[in-house]
């Protein structure tokens, strides 16, 4: 290690990784006050003093949206980055998410003796589990956000540490529902007349086109059963708002409100916080709903061929994070042919009609929230510091041998 100024290679490929990276940099500075961080960084990491060799947006566009059309450029960026990190004689490489890009860098650096860390496990525990062999060959330490991820890596002899989930660190244990309802101009949520169901069809155009008609048909059934029930839909940007409003116009009789970024960049979280029940697509939003202590109904539909392939490849009993974390059916999952308006309405009504069931589920949510609240940045930084100290000790012992 550089005697006074350790140098970390660090790469984030999108906004969520940039946020994780900024927290990790702050925590690592507690161990190494004069450390340098070079690689690919976004605005959050740059604000913490990281140096970026190419704009993160370049990697985001290439890595996540238009991969096939720009593979040659992506490979060039990767190769230039590896060359630069080796020239800088970095003391460790930290890849944050973006596994297709970062694990290849780690695979190139690890044989040269550079310790390699990957932050945010790919979903290798869920499908294509054979990928773990490549991870074991390229990564010295996996930082896991979820406890069952560490258990998976332990079985496959990959050094891993459960650091907890940053979202669990940032969200309060007590949901701020009243404040959210006030921001949306709703009632206090305590009376039957002011209850609301949040409908979250996803953030991508294809997801909204596929799932929102199903959710609106579900709302039609619920409106017959609960005439005073309101329906809330968040739109993450103007494009999604236009798409959502076009579909909502076909259900003019329903008491639906669509909220966009004029509420704030956290519009999705505010809408979920204000509702009594959430009906949503399977994905990371289910974890946020859990941390907000909201009963939910999970739905998803795929193209029939994609569904058949997924059934062959996926090796997990549930698809939603609440159920995976609980190890049982904590919330209903309605997938593919089971995802009908009638079934979704029945499961939503079951939450609305059973406050004692809601209380018991929320109690489990609290336990899960506490288990995920591990101060992820500090825990991850401490694990990296232990790895580097162990490496330094091993090198020192080797040097002292006659």
C-alpha cells in the first residue's frame, strides 16, 4: 500500500452506484484520511473528491441502454481504464454494481496482485448460478446488501460480507405517512373516506404499457367494493406522466390522481408513503415498500417465451424481496396468468379488510428493517480495511522470510 496516500480504483456506472460510492468514500476516509479515489464517478462521488477518467454518463448510456450498439467503445473504455489503474499502482479496486463492466475489470486486475472488491452482488443467487465461478476467480471480497446473498457466497467459497442496505439506513423506522399525505393534499388516512391505494406499474415505458392497464382494471373492481377509495399513481418523469395520463383517461370515472416530479424527485416514495396499500411491479420498489411499512400486492407479467425461459433458469421460491427476506410468503405474488384484475383486487381488499393482518405484517417489516440497518457504508469500509490490512501483513511476512 502507498505509505501515506492509498489509491483506490473505484467505478460506478449509474446514479444509484454513484450514491453508494459517495457513502463508501466518506467511510473509507475515516480509515485513510488522505486516500485518493480514481476511476469513473458521478456527481456525488466527485463531490467527495473522487477523480473520474471518463464521465459516468458515458458508461451509463453504453452499459445499460444501448449496449449492443456501442460495445466497441465500451471495451475501449474498459481497456483504457485497466491500463490507467495499473499505471497508478492502485492499492485496491472497488467496482460498484454494473457487474458486466466491473467484474471484467476485476478479473484483469486480480492476477496482478491488486485486491478486488465488488459492492452490490449481481443476482447470481437467483439465476445463472454458474456465474459464481467467474466471480470467485475475479473478486477478493463481495459486499452484499442482503443477508441471503452472503449465505449463497459462503456456500460457494467466495469471501463475502453482509453490509446491510443503504436504503434501510436512510429510511426511518416509523413511516412518515401523515407528512406524505399532506404533500399530496390528501386527508389524514385515518377514515374510510380518505384511504388510498398506490398503483406502481414500473418506471420503464414497456413496463407501464404492460402493467398499468391491468392495475387500472383492478382499480375498477376495487372502486365497486370501496367507492370512497382513492388511487394514486407516481410518474418519475414527464414522459411517463404523459403515458400514464393517456391510459388513465380511459377510466375517467375512477378517483385517480397522477403525481409527477412537481411533487419532488422522491414522488414515488411520497405516493407509497401516503397510501394504505400498494399494488406494484416486482422489483426493488418492493423493498422500499417494506421499509415504508406498507402492505403490498406484487404483480408481474412477462412475454410468454421470456416467462418459459425464466422458469428454467430461476432458482428461487419467490420473486419479491419481502418474501425472499422473510423466507416465506409474507406478501402475495401474482405472476403471469395469476396476475388478473380479479386476483389483484381480491388480495388488495384482503389488506383493506384485515387491519390485524396488516399490524402483524408490519411487525415483521420492522424486524426485517432492523436486520438490514447495518450502516452499510461504514460496514463496507471496515471490511475493505480488514482486507487491505490482511494483505499488507501477508506481504510483510513474505518479505521477512530469509
